[in-house]
C-alpha cells in the first residue's frame, strides 16, 4: 500500500481506471482485486471516492478462503 500512498493523486486515479478496465475485460487475476482495494483505500484517505467492482467482496472472500486452505494443508 505504501507504493500507492507515494503516488500523486492523478496517477493513483489513472491506475484505478486502468485496473478496473482490465478487470472488466477479465484479463487480470483475482490478486488485482487486492491492489484495487489498496488504491480505493488511499484515495479515500485523500477524500476521493472510487467505486469497487460489483464482485469485489466475493472475490476477496474467495481469495482469502483459498489462501487459508492452502496454508492449512
């Protein structure tokens, strides 16, 4: 997250739109949802509201559960 905190706001928002565009096209991995979460968090701290992908919570839950299952085995 530190990386995104150092970015100027216009570049942070540009990253957001680029990642969102690629998520919508289906060409990014589920790990990119974590990155979009970091960007949204930093933008929020700067007073900028960015929307989450519609399946954001579901994907992060699936990713977290998958990571948990891998660690448990």
